[in-house]
């Protein structure tokens, strides 16, 4: 029987360039969502969570110098810089050899290099890097990995699917190690699209709160190692993926089912594969986007699954909804909570605004966390649930 | 005047919402647009918001104001005419 | 020491079979390799509409979809017509695992165009919603109440080996009992769909008048995709 361990991770958002950096900021209650005054990303003011661009360029330039590549900044898109920094950070902390033929890269993204659609955005870059498979190939070549990368593009559950599929492929013996990397950048494309849905809050988002009025968009990148070999994972704790499931509401292309059935079935499937009961779960890292419908549906699903007492949070109040990166960034932070037995308050939450009670964290607390459930839902009615367990 | 606007709206709605095999004559201006009647959904409601802004310069919030304004083609027409009346009144006062 | 599980061999009662497949390409509809319908040469939009009409489909939402979702929808609609798949399996038991190359690029460009000019700035939610490739799978799921695993993978070309291995693994671990899988690609003038039904041998019975079922393996999937005989 193969155990699939999760290991070193990296997360990049408005509040940091590493997982440890994120945890430090979260403990200090730092919110990375601020009012973008209007400009290239959108004509009028809107709260956004943006990666510090100067710091990104600075770090990337330093990385290029250190690795002595002849390549210049202008040959990389913004998203590629994020992925390269994120993947390299994880490789530094773990013993995984990315050139090993038994290592697979799984990329999750909703829009990839969509900024290539903007006129003259990257004069030195081939326009066909807009294809998601080409982005995957670019990263694979950059790191000299020998396998065709898997590219998953499944709305906001993409990141979780990258982890779930990595888990399944390692368990099936197809690979020994997976570098699951998820990213999405902020563009006018995305901001204008979500605005057309009137789904963005005019203030930093408040997941599960009675005053919630929409989501806050964030950009980011997250990478996590999965391996059958714990000694290569880069963390002393033995944390494994024990179960996961993906479903579809089959209800509507943009609105979740009102009953929460699809997510409930995904949760039930994940728990069943993990051979766990709801009461075995110590912590839930929820999707919690702060839209009216998502949070209500998610609360219903969690309650239906018998998880209403389990401490839960959403990380999106700190750095927004990072779309294709969300599943990986938030899983990385959830696993960090497991490592350190500490849970964080759900930023933006003050008073419950869902019809089913769930136990949303209002403070940072110390708690032994041995089994964690991560959930997500996305456009198209897709849902995903994964269970992580400390052994 | 409202009849002209209603006919114009019917054509715009058919076009913007990709309503195939439906003519303005098929559409009852007083029938509910959502749940019954044409059975429009939440994306259609947001498209109507865009239609109102693009063709009539009116911005509304779909979830707060939509249900009332978009009840039927007639209620949309009435809202547009009231809005235009208010604008005319404002510009008359200021001139 | 070789410690990898041999995932290629399933117990014989668990043989996975492709029980039916459809292709929409070059203005043709082929069911199990046989041409069923030929439309006039024209754009993908024209092709989609003529297929919709030819098969007497009644689903007004079709006209709101983008070309990629229309292609996927039609493929699933005709493929499932006349089968008992939706009676035999619960929605939760059926998976949709698809591949494509261009993601939703056509809708992406349409949306980008709508925001090009700040003086004529009216992004459309009904365009934006199709700027995700998984929506084509969701349209199939909504139409047929398919509620199981659903994932879209992006590859440069159709990768039959990946489908073979990944879908076999889903069945082996009892995550699905039936799968709709294949390649749905649509960008500009190029469109191609290849969609097939995978079931376990002990759950199927032979259909009258159709070709014999084909064992699911990389070579067979590739042959069907290329229109070669098995």
C-alpha cells in the first residue's frame, strides 16, 4: 500500500512570497486586499489582492542571476515568474529531483498567460504561450523535467484537482513524485468578467459573514510537493493525502446548487475513501468566497455532512480568491496548520450569515490537528473535497 | 410611446439573450420573464443589466433592483421611461 | 527493486470497454465510425446549428452556448440518444473526463475584444462564463444530470494514453461506473470532437445493430480517434 505524503510548499500572494511568510502575516492579521484606485486592471476603484510587482521582479531577477541563466526578464510572463519562483522555492526545501523521470509536474490554472491577449504586453514572447499546454511545456523545459506536464483547467477547483490527481497517479504507481503548481494573475480580463457578474464586493470580502456582499479577487501562485517517499518531502511531519472526490452539481453553469448536494457528495466521497467519520475531522479549510450563494451552499453541505461543529475558516479574507492557485495555496496553509497545530481566524468574519450553523473560527487558536478536510467549488458547478491526515 | 419602446426592447432581448425561434409577436409584454414565461435565468438577468447600460445609459444592481425592474418587458419599459423623465426634469431645472 | 504496482492488468470481469463513440469533424457526424450526417461546408457555428436541427434536438439553452460548448453538447446528446446509459447508472456514477488544446480561447478573445475600448466598455456575463474550458463539460452534466467526477485536461494533441491510464484508475478505485471521455476542440475554423462511453464489461449488454464493443486501451482509443479499424 502506497502512502502519498505532502511536503514542502510555497505560496505567493499579496501577503508574502513563502508559506512561512504567509503564516507570519496571517498571525498578525494582515489583510492583503486593498482598494485598487482604477487604471489598467479596471476603470474604476475595486478591492484587489495583488502580488507586490517590484518585489516580484526583484526576486526573479536575483533568481536569474543566481542560476546564471542567460535569460532576461522580458522573456518571461508575469505568471511564469511566479511559477518559477514558487517551484524553485519548493525544490530548495525538499529533496525532490525535478529531472527525475519519476517526477511529474501538474499545473493548475484557469486563464494562464491570458495577458498575452493584451496588445504589446510581451513583445519578446511568442503569442502561442497563451495556450495552457505551452505554458506547461515552458515550465517543464525550464526545469528540465522529462515528462509531459499535466495541465488541469477546471475553474476554481483546479488547484485541488492537481493535488487529487497527483495523489491518484502516485498511488497507481505511475509516478513517485508530483510537483503540483497552481497560479493565476490579475488582469482586466478577469476583473471585468467578474464585475459583469456583479460578484465583487466593494470592500475586502467577508466569507460566511452576514454582511458579505461578494468576493475579492486575488492573484497568486502555490506549489506543493507530493511523494511516496517521505524522506524527500522536506518536512519532518508525516502528512498524507487519504481521500478525495470531485463532483458536479449538474444544476447551472454559474450558480451552485441551492441544496449543496454536489459538495456534500464530494465530502462524503472523500471521507469514505479516507475511512473516516465526520467526527474524526479536526479542521476544515473551506472555500468561503464570500458570495451570497457559495457560502450558503457550502454551509449547507458541511452541515449535511455532519461537520457543523468542526472549526473551519476561509483564507480568502486575507488574500482574496486566487482562482487556479486557490486550491494549492489554501491546502498548503491548511497543511501548515496541521504541522504546527494552530488554526487561524477566518478573516472578515464577525457575525454568521448562513442558514446552517457551522463553526467559523473567530480567533487564532492552538489545536491539535490530525485530520483536515479541504473543500472547493467552482464555476460550472464543480466541487472537490480532499482529506489530509497526519500519521 | 411605451408601445414603441416595448417593441424595441423585445427585439433587443431576443438578440442579446440569443432567444432562438422567438419573434416579438410571440412575447407577451406583461408576462413574467423569470421562472415562468421565457424562463430566463441569472445570467440573463445580468445580460439585461448590460443591455440597460449599453442601450439606455442606466446602471442598476441586478440582485437588489433586478427582480422588480425585470419582472416583465412592460416593467422594464416603464422603468426606462421614468428614468428618462427624471433626467429631463433635472436638465430642465439646471438650464 | 521494482515496487510499482502493475496498473495495466485488470481482472477479466472488470474489462473496460468502449461501448459507443461519436465524432464531429469536417462537417460530418460519425457514430461508431459510420457517417450519419453530412452538413454543408461552412463555419463551426453553421455546422453546430445544422446538426442541432438535423437531430431534432429541443434545448433552447443551446443557443446561449459558445461554439466549444455547443460542440461538446451535441456530441454527448447524439452519443447518448437511444442508449440506456442514463437509466443504468446514477448521475453520481458517471464521470466526464475531457481533453482539449485551445481551452476556451475563442470565448477568451471575444471577451477581451469587449473590453478593448474604454469608451465602449460592456463586458458580457454570458460571454465571460464560457471563458473556462470546464463549462463544456458542465453543459453536458447539466443536460444529462451527470454528477460524478469531471475534469478537463489541456494537451497539445489528443493523448489517448493518459485517458486510458487515468480513467482505468478511476474505475479500479470504484470512483466511477461509467465514463464519457474524449477530445473536444474548437477554435476558429478548426473543430473536432471525439467522445466515447466507457463501461465495465459486466455492466453492459450488446446493442442491436451496433458494432461490437472495443476494449479500452491506448492503441484502440488512438485507432478509433484516427478512424482506423480495430
